[in-house]
C-alpha cells in the first residue's frame, strides 16, 4: 500500500489544456485547492483535460475530486486515462463508468 508520505505531487510539471472553458469556470479552478470551485467545458462532448509532461514521469496514482451535488450538470459519466510517448501513440491505462 502507498502512504501519503510516498507520494509526490507532479501536476505542476504538466502543461494543462482542456476542450474549452465555460466563462467563470477556467481550467485553473481544477488546481486552485478549493473544493468550491471547478472547471466546466463550454463545448459539445467529449470534454477533455490533457496533461502534457515535458519528459517521461512515472505515475502511480491519479486522484479526482467529483461532487455531483455541487455540479450536477457536468459530473462525468466516464473517465478515460491514457498515457503514451506522443499524442498519437496512447496506451489505455484506465477506463471507467462512474
């Protein structure tokens, strides 16, 4: 089992891009430390969040905070996490229906 002491936050190493941003709900809300703010996309599905790291990094865990009561219209139904060496060569790591 991995303890919190063994984990290192690496999301600040990545370049974050999203499918779009609804006014007042920017991408930066995902990382501002508040559970009261959130990102919303303003386009047709699928919505996406891309994290591009400038070099190969090992990832052991991905954490997502979802709050249906706070944001019932934009809580995802499916999550797909992909990794790879380029934006065209993905290896599917995790796919889930919520």
